[in-house]
């Protein structure tokens, strides 16, 4: 018995899966770069304000966490 994990699928289905995978990869690349560039263009005061807003949102959603 052969231990080859290859499965047979129609060429059209294979091509569609490859197209979708490549599109997904392209979507994720841009999001990461865009967020970093946007963050780099903020002033220190703007970054601080956004960070505080994020902390407040997490506390509102999950409650205050205490250190042990």
C-alpha cells in the first residue's frame, strides 16, 4: 500500500482553490502593512489616546482585571 497523501480532484476545482488562496494571502498582506503605516504617522499624543480608548473598551467588554 502506498503512503502517498495525494488526492485527486478536478482541475477546475484545484484552480479555483488556488485562486482563492492567493486572493486571501494578498488581503492579509495589505492589512498588516497599512495598520503599521497608519500607526507610525500618529503623534505620540494620538497613539496614547488610541491606546487608552482600547484599554477602556477591553475593560468595558471583559471587566477589570487585577494583578496577582
